[in-house]
């Protein structure tokens, strides 16, 4: 059997959407991956492990094999019967699948939410208030002479971010690492911080205070304290000078900023800082999105409903009130009387109350892998990996859309998210119309 | 199945076929207008009703990265305007940036059947097509932004016009785009550094090419490729007092390239670049000067970008202008620069009648429409949503058709603006035939959509029937009748199917997406590919092979083939 080498493969792990992978396929199996980070090769070489391959349905307390047709029929009937079904997940699947998911939630009058509500939800709330000065990653590669990572550790979470897009990349106007300054702000000295020209270690949960002080320093306002968030005023003012005097600055932030005390207040302060810096120089800001298509989930949901996540269709039109209509909050209040989870593991990731309610209602999961959520499910619908076993378009963290490829066949008989969801939508319509 | 329809006794306005208000029957079979149909054809009695070809909007921001970021920026915009799901239609939201389904339905209800998204960043055009594919009923297309593209600026700097043409052909093919869009030529590249340019002859730093050279170069390229539309230009200095001069200079920059057959440059939303004066205090309307130029030179067409008083969301590829507007208004601001290509910005905005500047802007758009004599070279737009949402078109039509309607608004605008505008002295009132020209026939002609914008044999059966009997109503004295009629058709027919009846959408069908392929010589193409690939990795953060949109990506692609001269 001859080997086949496929170039320019698009990675489907994090929001970097690296598209320069070289994958070797032998006998319909990926055997080698070049140019990838460890996370990516881990997925590319390990996609066959821990798979769900057989549709399963609970009889009594045990999961028994069934067919897709039967499982989809029961799923359709379950969500039709529900007064407020929840449709959750969506960050590890394609735009095409997400769009069908939104229609399904609309058709059945449920709630549609994606994993944003547990990661960059505060970022979006901040953007509603302030807006954002941003760009595609190539702009940063070409122009940025100053890069900040705040509460973000790309060395581990986005391993190729710095070499492809920021300080270590080669751009038109910045040729190498020595043309750029790297600033890291974090509560501990991360591996990214070790590479920094300037490392600012702040006290946990004081991001807001530091951000506000930095904004004041950028404006030239006098700050009365001697330290803010454990950082000396001298250092803050020195940092402000660096920001003002760069030609093109970029601030990347991670969950260390969105999930520390203050949440959307932190983000509003960061967005405001960057907006204001544009009166002195060029400055952009970007969240480090985690899942490969969480940005796609936000975008698709927005063009269909006007809102990026936490959409409530129970009144027949899209309504949006994160904190009330977001999955964790609904479940913690004991609302939603069935849930369809697509490519996500809320049982592991949600707070206890929310996860507990999930296990008490009919729970249906569409996922390529066995997870704690599939194990708690009443129905499991195995699915193919987007970008490995099926095609689909996805959004990079900066909104560049790429068409991922099918490299190998899914396990025998396993369907794609798009196939499963369209069959489900069709079944729902045939039962209700 | 309604394969055949006869529309009986309609009062027809079909300017491309020189029909103005004649009582006629029109027959439809298989989506086309035909000579006759069988006796079993469905009959629509349209006596006493006005019938026109389906509306064609040449410039409306309905899809893509900046539109969607505008939606995301403004939950407050949607909350006040919701659409409830029905048996036949999806739910959605408005107001100034409607969700995709709502966009399609609202256009169809007004009798519009073709809409072009006029500003797509090439690198993000997959996104634009995803949204266009999600927009029901209407036919559509998009114009890739090419006026700040690194390859293009370098080819023009080096005088490599053939390669530049081949590159543009490749770009249109790769992005499934329709026409060349130029926004603030060179100025958006400069904005990449947070800086501004002002003059047509200012060289762009690092590229050593001027806005004038970009406009002229792409105008030549457009001709070499025989593209269906002409260069579609948003000039430099948009939104600055005195910019009407830049507009005239830009039009004049290509005058010598005209061949007399048809316009060779389209200046879009000319209201925003029609400011006279030197500051906000003495701002005035440059519309009379621009209209004079347009009247004297047939190589130019324009569209309005009419301002509607009220709340809207401004969004353009003109990053520096949007920043300027953010500073001016203090409103929230989004900026989205795109590597090696372009940028964009978004700022919510409220046009107030009592505000001097906004009132002047309102006047500029109408003055232009009324002072440009040839309706085939001035198209009705609000530059949706920049001047106001497209759902305001009925208001604009009423202002154009009725001096009385204008006077009523003039009496309510800022007093100083009232004194400084020429508008109160303009008596012209558009006829229904002229309205049909500026809203469908002329834009269709400008886009060379041969089967659109008219009702001749073989045309696409895209039709709007309005509840309006011009023989019974004195239209210029009844602006409310005009507004009501154009707000909602009795029937909108798309490809021979009734898609909307008295505001009720019949269901979800999806129109075509037009794009252009201009074939250059094989040798030139091969040389170009080598050249692009040698630099592509240096310019972009994605691989060359992942850049072009694959053929199966669009729902209903409709390719327009052209033969290039190179
Ligand atoms: Zn526009």
C-alpha cells in the first residue's frame, strides 16, 4: 500500500488554524504529521482513540446499541416534547453544522448556546460596550513592533502563535524577534513570560486595577498609589511609555483576563485602553480563542440571529440575555427539560449544579469521542472529526475562514455532524408540520 | 406547479424597453418572460397596479465580516426590531443590520430581487459567501476590495499592467467576486500604521504609488479584462469638508481613458464625498458642482448614499474614516484591518434633523439625485446601512417624486442648513419611469446583468407589482401613497415564482450568486502564478493553496465569463 502525503492541511485544534501541516496517510490512516505543534500532532495521530462508533441508547440504566435512524427518531420526539430544549457545544464542529443547529433550536423553540458562555463570554460583553480595534493576524506579523500577552500562555495553549503570527514571525516590516518587544502580564512566570523582554507579575485578580492604572498612565494622569496590583508605579509608567512609543502594538489576552475577578469589566478596560492608544499610535487587541471554531460558532449564530451565543428561541424570535439565557445559568436554575450536546463535554466543564441538572434530563450527545458527557447521555450519536474525516469551514481567531479537508474516512458507519443534524431537523419537521 | 403565470392589464414601467406606464400583459414560463403561455397559466389581475422589473441594489452592505461584526457590536439595534418565526419563514432581527434571513425577506417584500454586497475583503470573502448563501430569495454578488492590495500596488508601481490585470482576474476567480471595488485607494494601507493621506497625488509610503495611479491602473485593468461592471470607487477623504473636490478630481483622473460607449468609473455613495466648505462650521453641499461634472461627462456614474434621519450603523472598508467618525461622535468603534489587502471600521451613528451637518448631508444626496439630469447614471442607494437602512427606500422615492414631501422635511431640519442648501429651490420631481430607472434598469445595465432590470422577452421573471395607480392618484401631492406602495408589493415574483404577496413571504428559496471569470492568456496566467507564489507566503498568513474558494462552496453559483484582451 503506497503512502499519500497531503500538504497545506488545516489544523483543527486551537484558534490559530495553522494551515501548513503536512500529513502522511497510509491505508486510510494518518501515520505522520509534519509542521504541527504537539497539541495538533496529538490530535492528528490520536483521533482514532477513545471513539464512539456505535449509536447507543439507554434502556433502563444501561446504554444499548441502536441505529442512527432509531436514535434520531427518539431524539426528535424528545426535543419536540420538551418545553425548552437546550442545544449546546458547537465550538469543535463546522459552520455548516452550526447553522443547522441554530435552525433546529429555532424550530423547536429552545435555547442555543456555545462554549463562549464559559470562556470568552466576557469578551463579547465588553465588545458590546466598547467595540474593538483589531485586525487579521498577518497585520501583526507585518507591522507589530510590540506584542503583549496578558493572562495568556501561548507557549502551551497556542504553541505556534508566536512563530507564525507575532514576535518570532518574519513580516514585511519586521524581520525578526529583535525587531519586536514582547511584554507578558501574568500572575506567575509562565513559559511565555520567560521569553519576554518585559514581564509584569501582578497579584491575582487585580487585572482590572492594573489595566485602569495603565490607562491613566497612557493618558498622562497622575497616579497616587506607589504600587497597583503589586506593580510599582514606575514600572507602570515605563510600560505606558512603551505602548505609546511603539509604531504598532498588539494586545492578546486569554482566560487569565476574562476569567479573573471583574470579568467583563477587565475586558472593557482592556478594549478602552487599546481604543485610546489609537489616538497616539496604532494599537490592536485580540482574544486568544481556544477551540478551533468557537469563533465560527459566534459568527454563524450572529448572522442567523443577531446574537453570538446564549440565544433564546422560546418566544419564536431570537432573544439574548447572557447570564439568563446562557447554558450554565439555565441549567443551574434547573431550567431546560432536554439537552442536545454537540462536540463538547459540559459534564466535565460546567459547575456542579449545572452539570447535575444535565444528568437529570434527557441528554443526547453528538461527539466523535467517549467523554464523561457521552457516558451520562441517554442517547449517543457518534460523529466524524471535522478537518480529519469530513470537510467543513471554520473561523480562525481573527475571522479568516478556511475550508478544512477530509483526509481519511470516518470509522465504518459513522456519520458527520451535518448528516446527523440535517436528518434530525428533517425528522423534527416531519413530526411537527 | 405554477410554471406559467400571466399578469394581466398591469401598468408597466420598463425603461430599458422604453415602456412608461402602458397597460400590458406579461407572461411567464419557467422563470422567464415569454411571448405567451397556455390557458391553464395562473392569472394575476393587475389592472390599476404598477408593475416594474424586480429592484436591483448595486450597493448595500448585507453580508460579510464587517456586517456581522456590526451585528455583534449592537444587540441594542436588534432588540427593538424582531421578526417572529412563521410556518414559512425564519425568525430574525433588524434593524439597521438585519440578520441574513430577515435581509432577504425585507428586500423581497419591497420588490427587490437582486442585491450586491459592495465591499468584501478578499481574504475574508468565504465569510461573505457564507452569509450571502444564508440570505434567501434575492440574487446577489460581491465586490472584492482591491484598492489597497499589495500585489496590485506593486504591479502598478512597477508598470506591470498585464500582470496586474491577470492578478485581478485571478482574485475575482479565487474569491468568486463580481467587480473591482476601490475604497480610499492607498489610504487604508496608510491606516495600517494609524496614519492618513489627503491628496490624490500623495505617494503611499513603502509602495511608492499614488491614489491616482491606483484608480487609473485599475480602470485600465477593468477594460483589459472586459469585466461586466466598471471600477466601483469610494474616493479618498470621505467624510471631510471640501471633499467634493476629491470626488471631481477622482472622476477626472480617468477622463482620458473613456471610450464614449459607457461610463468607466462609478463613484459610490457620493453624498459622503459631496461636502463643500473648509470646516464643519461652513460645511455646504458640493452636489451642484458634482452634478455639473456628471452632466458634462458621460464617463461617470454615481449612487446616492442618501441619509435617513434616525439611528443606524456605519460600516465601510475605510478604516481611517471610521476612526475619525468614532472620534467625532464618541460612539463605540470597531476596526478590522486585513493583511496585505484592506481594512474596515464600524461606528453606530444617529443622523439628527436638527444637527447642521446631518441636515446638509441629507440635502446633498437629494440635490445630487435631482440635479444629475441622466437617470441612467445616478442610482438610488442609502449605502445601507451607512446613510440608513435599505428599508427606508420608500421614503427616498417619495422625496424624489414629491416636492411637497421634501418641503415637509425641509421645514423640520436645522435652520442654518435650510438656508444654505439649494434643495428648497429645486422643482424637479421624478416620474415613476425615472424611479424605475434609478432603482432597477440603470443599476442592472451598469452591472451588465442582461436578463435583469427589464421585462423584455427572455428576461428573468423578477417582477414587482405595487398597489399604485398613477392615473388615479396625484402622486406629487400624495407622498404617503408613494411610501405605502413601495414599502410592500402586492406581488414580488422571483424567477417566475411568487415569493412575496402583500408582505407575506411564501417560503425559503435561494437565489444565485453572480461572479466573474475573465480568462487571460495561458502564458500570462502561468507567469502570474509563478510570481504570486514566489511572494504569497511573505504577504499572507495562510497558504496559497488554501486561499481560493473551492467550486462547491457556493450554494447557487452563477458564473459570468468574459474574455480578457491580455
Ligand atoms: Zn458602501
